[in-house]
C-alpha cells in the first residue's frame, strides 16, 4: 500500500514538471498580416510578445510584375515581433514563422533566437524569410510559434 502512495506522489510531481515545461510555449495560426500588426499577447513571467508585423511586403506593382514576367521572383520579408519585458530578469525568446499555402502546407519557414533585457519596453526581434513573391502574395495564413525562457 505504501508503494502505491509513493507512485501516486511521483506521478503528481511528474505531471507538475510536464506542466511547467509547457509554460512559456505558444502557437497560433493567423491570417497573413499584410498590413498592420497582428495581435498575439503571449505572456510568460512578465515578458510579453504583443504582436507581429510584416515588413518589406512586396508592392502591388512587384506582385503584378511577378505574375506577368517572373514567377520565380523573390522578396525578403521581415516578421517583426513587438516585445515588452516588464520583469526583473532578462528573457530569452525563440520565434518560428511558417508561411502556409491554401492547402495548409508550409511554403517557407524561418526562426530566430533573441533576448530582451529586464525592464525593456517596446523592443523587437525580427525573423527574416526570403520567399517567392507570388507565394507571399497568395499565402492565406501563417503559423507562429514562440518560447519565452526567463534567464
């Protein structure tokens, strides 16, 4: 009987450890944010990823030119994640971006590690992706993932 009690306590501790390991991990699939900031509001221990904004999205003229003349034309896109760290400790952040086609397949992905100093408000970390201009123009959604790790 005592062994069963110890096993039950061990199982509780193991469950708590698994739960703690999952804290600070986030994932969300959103419409491709072609203009403006897409809100995320992911917070772990006072470090918040407020949202993401795409920089350097190809112009309408660039997209039309790619459709007419050069379907293999490429564009650099920067996924700028806006971050606040209102905590007393620095935090390390891992970011992943996956651009999805209309069938939900990944057409381009990128990732980046960064850190945000304690007390730093309005910081950003950029993930860059070089992808076909037409894939960017036609992609309906992106999958975003993050992990926030206090230092």
